[in-house]
C-alpha cells in the first residue's frame, strides 16, 4: 500500500512539472517604432516613404519588413522584400535619430547595412556616427525626414 504522503508528493511534483512545461515561452517581441517615425515622409532628396510598425516603404517600389526595433540604441532591423530592386530578401539595419532645431526635418536615418545575410549580421553592422549627420552614414550624409503632404501610392503586399 502506498502512503498518502508519497502520493501527495508525486502528484505535487507532477503538477509542478506540468505547470512549468506548459508555461508560455519567453518571446522576442520587437519594440514598436517611436511615434515620430510613423506616417508619410519625404527625405531631403525628394524620396517618398510610408512607415508603420510592420513595413518601411521606400516608394514607389521598395519595401522592408520590420523585424526588430531597438529604441534605446536607435536602430531597426528589417528584411528586404523579395521584389526589391536591390538585395532582395536580405536584411537591413537602419540607424535613426530624432532631430531638434532642424524644422521641417523631424528625424534622420542611415542604411547602416542593406545586404546582410542574416538578422545577426545586420544587428552587428554598425557603421554610423550619429554625431556627424554630414558624413556619419558610411561616409555619406544621413537622410533627413520631414512629413509629406503629397499623395502616396503604396506597393501592394505580396
């Protein structure tokens, strides 16, 4: 005959094991973009963009899917659409920063890398100097972004 204490310990242990094995796994949920980065924009070269928490669109043809956002370090990791004109299906790192006293420009960004072979490679591709907006983007200027008032057509999802 099995004692009540052994049965109780066995059942308690089994329940503890089940609760641990059924507990939700930690997720690697990306942060959301800062609100100042979302909407319709035009850079200082006249390129139009539409940006939300899922897609960074460089109109009219290129689209990047947002995988990770690191607001603290000021970068986002994206996967290039398979139909993009350059580096289709590869990974991109965009470094960004908010601008002050540069109206109408609200923020600036740099394609730190745009043809990384993996998310990890894109994360490690840091080649920007945010303190130098004129040469800090791999030797080139950052693109400054202002709100766009033009009608924009977005590329359909595929």
